[in-house]
C-alpha cells in the first residue's frame, strides 16, 4: 500500500501553452506587412519604400507594435485558460470545478495544494476494492488538521492501519482528531465490508536534540533561543511522514547567521522513519561553548 500521489511538478511543460515573446510577434507582423507592401508597390510604384514606411516615427510602425502587443495579450489569456483546465496549474475556483468532477469538494480554508492532492487520491482510489489512495483521501478530507496520512498493513495481518500526521501538536494526532478520521473511514459508504481499519497517530518516536554551539564574536547570547525556535519550526514546515531526522539536516538548520560552529551530541546518528511513521522533536538543548572565528 505504498502508492504515492503523482508529482505534477515533474511533468514536462504542456505543449498547448505558448512561449510568449513580444519581439517575435512584432517581427512576424513586420515581415508580413513588408511582403504585402512590396506586392502593392508593384502595382503602384509611386508608393514610398518599405524602409521609409517603417521608420520608428511612422504610424505604420506604431500600428504594428500595437497589434503585436494585443496579440501577446490574447495569447496570454489563452495560456491562462489552458492552465485553468489542467490539474497541475488550476487555482481557486478553477480548481474547485476540476475537483467537483471527481466528487471532491474543498474544505473551508483548504489551500489549493492540499485540494489538488485529494483530487489525485480520488482518481487513484476509484477502484472496486478499498485502495490506499482512497482511504488516504478520505482521511485528508476528514479535517484540515490532518497534514498527511499513510495507509499500511503489518506483515500478513489483514488489518488496515491509517497513520495520521497532524498539522499541530508537533505532528501528534490527538484523540479528537483520531476519532474524527476513524469515523470518516469507517462510514458505511466508505469502508468495505471485509476491511478492519485502525486509525493511529503517525508519531512513534520523540527525539531530543542536544548540541554544542559556538557563536561569532559579535553575536548576542539570545540568538540561542531563536535557534531553538527556528529549528522546531523548520521541522514542522519542511518534514512529514517518512522523513528521517538526519544529523546533516539538524546541523544545517542550526548554522544560521551569527553561528560559527555546531556539534550535535544527541542524537548520535541519523534517526530513520518508515514511510508510515513520523518523528517529533522533543527537548532542544543548545550549549553555548563561547565564541570563535
């Protein structure tokens, strides 16, 4: 049950979307005008040369520039209409209409990226059996507090587990959220008769971080408190289910402006997480080891 959503950003650019370039449009219009003007001069030799007509100050030049600009605007509008019809690019109410085709309705306050993911899961989950994408999509639709969810089994046990990763509480899904997701998944219109679904929090391990920090000579000691807060915030915003807590990641996030060196003491090695598991940062202890440069 390790199916993941398609990475729409990895798809090649749609061929239906034009590359817009004003100079190219103006050049094409000028060439066509030149061809027609020379044909007209064959019948009326008294007409001025095309070089004279196309001087920068001549009305013809201004008209060609105006026409090229208007064509640029029209092509841009066509590009926008094409994007609005594609799941990877649709936004706002355009995305709402695409989602409605798959019986997916935006939750109050739900952002476009989250709704787009649920549409993909709804498409993947359209099967005669209870698929992992379908159950994952139902879990995400249960509450905006669900940051992500993973559907899995343990060994040959037929029990279906759904791991829930919360948007708050350091990722730990509380009893109220678990009950909400469980009710959605066990609804008679959702759960297959033979399926046993168990909903649990995805957090399985809380990791404390201890590090020695050397500051640059002009850096105030108060920066250590800022480092702790920024490290915790970065973990919540950049990570999720299946994300390993690596020493390299933690060190990089602590190496901010004003910091000379960081040496991690705890954990002593990278902490691994399975795809359906998540880690939470517990206590953060940063030891001020003085200044260096």
